[in-house]
C-alpha cells in the first residue's frame, strides 16, 4: 500500500511538473523557429546559434517527458503476452519486465552521469556558429534517463502488489477497458 500511495503522491506530480517544463520548452522552441523563418524571409539573416539552441531544447524536451509517459501508461509497450494472462499474473509479469528495464536504465544512467560530469569538467563544446557547451544536453539526458529508471522501479513495485498504478488505464496497460 505504501508504494501505491508513494506513486500517487510523489511520482505523478513530480513527473507532471517535468512534463510541463518539457511542454514549455517545446513551445519556446516553436516560437524561436517561427522567429527564424520570419527573420530569414524579411532580412535574409539568421538567428545566430539557433541550431545549437534548438538541439539543446529538443534534447531537454524529449528526456524530461519520458518519465511522464511511463507514469501515464502511454510509453511504448507490447502486450501480446500480458493480454492473454489473468490480471494478477499480468501485473506481476509487467513488474518483472519493468524491473529488468530498470536495471538496464540504471546502468545507462550511471554511464550518462559519468559522461555529463566529464563533459562539464573537460569544458566540452560543439563548434558551430557559436562554441556551444555540450554538458547541458548531457545533463538532461542523464537526468531524464535516471528519472525514468526510478519511475520504472516504483511502477514495478506497485505491480508486485497486484495492482495497476493509478493514472495508467487498464486498456493502456493491456487489460480490458
């Protein structure tokens, strides 16, 4: 019961906040690209460094939204086997699958955090119109992957209780709607 309460009171609001940040960044990126198109058509000039800024914003947008997709049950999934099982058995199998994915993501997160730290310490940058630092992108990739690993661990523990995490509809999880 503790995991279900933790899921509802902590993971859902935290991942929703990051999804809101992701959506705001996506909107800002759309405005920047619109400004670029208008500027190019009127003056023939470009916004200096927009390509580098767009790369960072896109990485932030994608990786901040991963955990929310998993919390809502809208992340990619294949339900060929779990659709044919009884709900309790399907939930336990989903828990095992999420635990395996969590181990892989935790390993990935460890490596990504190490690369982000090395990028920051080494002053890694990308050469273009601007010498743009790479470490912010690496930090957001590491953070988003780590958050997804934690969410998958928590979700697997909720499944092991025999329940479906709230926010994830039965149909999104492979059961009957």
